[in-house]
């Protein structure tokens, strides 16, 4: 299982939210690039970067911060999401050093454009963002919950060739109460060929052990690292 620390960005700073609420923001570091470099120096290989300003604005906002991260921590494989809504957004993300992009809202609102990207950049490069509350897909920085079923969403895009899926149970995100393991088991049972990345609520070694047993491809870890309930030393066995 791949361990993927997360850096969420608002106004160029490293922050965390609780259940996606922008009003419940905690600033952890003024320099996301410094944070990324610490992850790299500790032996981590991957990084999940989210432009929260971009998610609200529906276009990339913090691209300069992304560029600083990838230049200073050039050994990290960075996937980037938040505000990926246009061809220009995709181009900017790659030009600023992202190795993969995570796109969710656009897959709901402009299916044809998402599938164009899938054909142009390939399934190894494009990650489907599948963020849900009560198993209904949420978009636009989680501010809008649709009537679209998570499982139907996954089935549709797997049939179109999607390989990587990053799934966040919004009710778990930032709450430090464990990950949505029952949901991830169901996804693995129904879609065993998908490379499933679990996100939200990971707060202990037990969570990581259970996710490993479930067979997820990767696990995104955010607040637990910043609050110290999980340490880099704890993660060594999974690296």
C-alpha cells in the first residue's frame, strides 16, 4: 500500500479543514514547500496536493505554490487536484510539476471533457476524484452534494477505462475518527480492478493496517501527521 501524505493549500499556506468546511480551517505551516521537503527527506515517495482555493474558484489558483513544492521536493511523485476544470488548468498543473492530476467535479459536470483528458493523457496520469457524503458525490470543494450515487459513478468511469480512484468519505475527513473501511471494502469487492486510494479519517496504525488488509492501492494521510497521532516513524513499515 502506498502512503500518500496530503498538503491542502489556502492562500499559499498548508492547512487542514474538518469535513471540508472552509470555516473550520487550521493553518499548520506558512510554507507548503518546506512541508513537502520534510516528507521527502523522511523517505516518503508520493504527495497529494489540493488547491482548496482552486476548488472554490473552479480554476487553479495556487499554481505557484505547486511549482515551489515540485522544484524543492523534486523526488516526490505529486498528484494535484482542486480547480481542475479546463484544458488550461491541466496544462498549468503539469507545467508546474504535477505527475498526476485528480479531477472530480469536472467528471460530474463535463463528462466529455474528462473523457478527452483520459484519452489524451492516459489512465496512469488521470485520477478520478470520487468524494462523497452519504454515498452521494460532492463537487466544487464539497460545497455541492449531488444526487449521483458513488457506486454508479465508479461503475460508469471504470467502464470508460479509469484506473485510479481517490475516494474521500467527507464525513470522516479531518475528524480523526478512523477511515471509512466498510465503504472501501464494498468498493474493492465491486471494483477489484480499480486502484483505490482511500482518503479521510486515517488517524492510527490500526487504520493503516486495516486498509492494507482491505487491499487499497494507497492511503492519503493528512491531519494525523500534522497533529502527531501518526508519525513518520510509524509509517516506516509501510514504505
